[in-house]
C-alpha cells in the first residue's frame, strides 16, 4: 500500500470536492473491497457501493486534523460493515433460534493459512472484538496503529500498547 500524495497535501480537496472525489474511489476501492471481502465475502461488492454512497454524503464532515483520508474511509467502512451485520443478524420471526453477535466465523473461513487456522482462530477468539479489529486493521488493511486506533475509537497510545505488549501473553 502506497500513500497517494494527495492524501497528505490538500486532503480535504479530494474528499470535499465532488469532482476530485472520483480519484479517492479509484485509489482506495481495491483496499476497501479487500476489507469487506475478508469479513463478508458474499456482500463485499454491495458493501463497497454502500461505503462510497455514505462517504460521498458525509464528505463535508471529513476533518484532516483527526486523521488521514484512508483512516476516515476505513472508519466509514467499519460503520457500513456494522450496519450490515446488524441487518443480517437481526432476529427474524420466521427463523427460530439465537443470532450470532460476531461474524468472525465468516472471516475465519477465508483464512489461507489452513495449517495455522485452528491456533490463530483460538488466539483471535480470546481477544475482545475491539482489539481483534485493531489487529486486523493493522495486519490486513495496512493502517498505521494510529489510523487503526482512530477507526476503532481508542487512543493511539492504547493501540500501540495492545500491538506491542497486549497480545504477547497469548502467544506460546
């Protein structure tokens, strides 16, 4: 993942300008589609479309002081994904039984490293959802710890602590 120069200089122009917004779609769609594909593979295309609709509608609220355009987009993606899981997991009168709160099983099914999948699944399941999402944003989406912290809604120092120290006790 390479940072586009426009993400650092004049970041609000690309977000707020309707014409320049197109370049954001071109630059970030592949990474954001990957985010959705790893978490909700069957719905990834629809979720990406929903993300761009929401991001475009909310573009005037982007604040470069709070983080990069990329981190803002992953924050919107997280909100889109959460709304998707709420819709999918909502209890339905025609389907008996409990619903799942955590869609991790679908993510786990997509792991390529099948040899380590059972151990990885066990370790990730031990993490609270917020910490797990932080780790996945850094590992899969290549966000910096500070960007991932902004997406998850925790202080950057807390994110760095989790990444540096918090999970070492889980590793044998």
